[in-house]
C-alpha cells in the first residue's frame, strides 16, 4: 500500500509528533500490537507499534549501540547474554559484534514483529539471523524470567514504555526475577524513558531497581526519534566495580568493533547526569 499521509505519535499529554509518510509500507494488527511501517525522507523506514515509534532505519544505531556496548565492554566476561523484547533485532546485531559473547538468547512475545523486522530492516539486522550464537524464543519475557533455570552475564531489557503489556517489565517482581537469573557480577540494562516528559515513570523504575540491586545507576543517550530530550538507560548490578572500568580497558574490549555513536570516552561521560535528572534519580533511590 502506498500514498502520502501524516502519521501522528501521541505519547504524553499535550504533545503530538507528526511524521510525513512519503509512503505507507504496511499497516495491520498482529494480535499483540497494531503495527505500521512508513517511509519518511529524514528518518527512512519508521516502525510504529500501537501508534508509538519503536525504531527508524536512520537513527537506530544510537540507541542500540549504547544499550549493547556499555554493559558488554564493562563486563569482564559476557559469555551469555539475554535480550527481553527487542523484536527489531537491531540490539542483537550490536551484541553479536562482540566476539566474547558465546550465546545470545532473545525472548520476544510477538513472532510477527521479528518476522516483519527481518523482512523490512535487513539493512541492519541481516547478520543476526546467520549467526549460530543467536536464538529467538517466542515467549512472554516476564514469565521467562520467572521460570527459566538458565543464568546470564548480561541482560538487556529492550521494552516499550510502562503501559499496557509492557508495564510488567517495570516492576520490583520482574527485576527480582532478573536478579535471580543473573550470574555473580552480571549487569542488567533497562529502557527507562525520557525523564523530562516521564519523571514519575523514571522515578518509579529507578526506585524499583534500587530496591532489588546493590548498585543502581543510569546513563544517557540522545535519539532524535524519541522526542523530549535525553533518554535514560538503567544500569543495575550487585557489582559496583563495573561502573568504574578504566577507559583503557573499555577500549581494549571494544577493539575492532565498528560504531557510529559509542566510544569508550562517551561511555564514561554518559553516566554524568544533568542536575534535574540527578535530582529525580536521588529522590527515587533514597
């Protein structure tokens, strides 16, 4: 289907972001989500789930690189990695750039999102499906975390915002289950929204993480698609030392990995928060 129209994203009261759809490539309900794919002259292909932008072909690397490379260079031996969500498989592509990763398991609730992304976003996710280290399980991520007997070194929660089916992925119970399946020294990274527009959601998530893990922090990534300023990625572990890995060590672990956003120097700088975000964080964890 093709045609010229405007697609609107409304996530927060009083704010609407419009995208010119130079072409509507796909629109349909999947059973779990309402899915749409448009082409925009600036952002390229834009995938929306339930009216909310999830990924674009132009700026996906910013979010995916920071979610993947920060924990994987900080961890001394990230052999087993778990992704919960991340159906577009852009995050998986970044994870698999690390030779130290021996196995990557992705748990996605909606098989149609993976199939759709494999077809329409091959420009960044094609290598994933040819990598023998990669496996997809179509399952509910919260249930998987509660029931699996497996253990992981790094867990990446690439979720939607805490509304609807995604709300369960921001609860103390879920975070407790992640801690249960995390090996000693392991790291959990979570998507925690845009604090300027979502201060209460940010504080609730940070407080829940801090109630479960001994070392909780967050770091920043700027993604043009995600309106409202800096996006925060939550960092959780029971090992505070991984927050202070020297830049030289990060550089050695990232050697040979091609990036367009992540650098070891920026890795360190991303944990320096603007005062208003630091204030929200301090209020959440104390």
